[in-house]
């Protein structure tokens, strides 16, 4: 499941296309509307941005928004970023190409076995919160403004209108490092606690980015599949469902 960190890896790959002219767009009808995206043909790519999990390709004719769903990834000129092996299938089957952009004779494809990626013209960004890379201060200001009453801390972290780009793996890693029970009510955190949580989010995002993606944390897929114990206190990790997502956490130090 690509999270904001993977989208950032794709954005960097897409940056190689800046300055090029879009010569063709093909989209799987389940993943986008070919007629609306056709206005981008002939347009020059001015920049490639990212907000949360969404990669945005800017042109004078409109903005292409790419959302990668659970299994999509961006392949530019036949080379997929290295994290590709960690998500879904490691195969790069051309039948799974859901969006193909031809840019100055080069190809950028969204390869997505499950067909859950979505590609839209001028996507609505008004419901996205502050981006995961915005820094601890901006994250703290946003967390201070959260007032949903009985929501769990994990649900607030996953809410893209609060912080855009946190998915299940980053959320579990942040809660593990911060020592917070994922099911604990968010409104139980006072201002200093929210400030500390913002600092942890910022630190975790940067560390996972340096390491190669959201799967690189202590609570990442390696521990999830093999089981494991907390490096802080030796307790076995607990598994439960919080905010509708499978959650791994330490029942001893996460409170
Ligand atoms: Zn622990």
C-alpha cells in the first residue's frame, strides 16, 4: 500500500519528465476517464508535485492527479523504484498498466495489479490536510486544531484531512515510537503531548524516507509476518483492529 513516502519516491522518479511534452495518454476505464485526461495531450510538464499520497503532474492544460491505490507504482522508462518489491507483486506485467503517459518518446506507467489506482484531471485538493513532510511545527498546529471527540489516536493519524500521507505502516510506527496505545482517544492528548506527537511524526517520516520507505520501521512487514517482540521491553507485539486497519503495537510501553 503506497503511503506518502512511496508517493514521494514516485514523485522523484516523475521529476525526470519535467520539461517534456505529453504525446499520449492511455488509461484503464476502471482507473480514470480517458476523455477528460485527453486535454493533457500536447501539453508540456511544468512540474511534478506531491501532496500526501497524491502525485500531481502540472501542465498549462490542467493537472494530472495520480493516486496509487493499494498496489500501484510508477515505472518511468522501464525502471521501477527499489521499494517496488515490498508492495504487492514484484512482477511488472504490462497487462497491469492502468495509466500510460508518453512524454517525448519516453514512457511513464502506473503498474497496478489490483486496478485500485485512480487518475483524474484537476483533482480536488481542498480536503487534504498538512503534508507529512511539512515539519514538526506545521504538524503540531494541525494536531492542535483536531477536535473530533471520541476518535482513536490511530484514526486521527490516518485521517488524510488532518495529515496527508500517513498510511497504516507509518501510523503504527509513529505510535510505537511515541509510546501511544493506538486505540487511545485522541482528545486525551493535551497540547504538550500533541507537540511531542508532531515531533515524532516528523522524525519517523524522515527516518523511514532515508531507509527507503514506509515498510522499513520496527513495526513493518518483516515483524508483521514473522511476529516479534518489542526491542524496548521484550513484550510480544499485540495485533488488533483499530480504525478498521490491522494494527501491531506493544501492550507494555504503548499507553
Ligand atoms: Zn514495548
